[in-house]
C-alpha cells in the first residue's frame, strides 16, 4: 500500500473510534445506565490501531 493510503486508513480508524466513543457516552446518558467499560476499551484499541497505521504510513521506507 502507498504511504498516503495507510495514513488515510489510520484517520478512518480515528473517526470510527470517535463515533463509537460518542455513542458509548450518549446512549447511557439518555437511558440512565452506566457507561460500559468494554466499549471504552474497544475505543482505545481502535485508536491504537489507527495510530499504528498512521505511523506505518509516515515511515520513510
């Protein structure tokens, strides 16, 4: 893959993480439930994958 493509995939992972995090905060607030730790951990993992992908695309190979 090209470097720019990897960077864009990393940004896509960041966008997915933001959406998941927002849903994880808004839904429990409306229903009156507690925030799920599993969803927060999933968000952290997705951000880590995005960071890895961006860094891999930024490398000078």
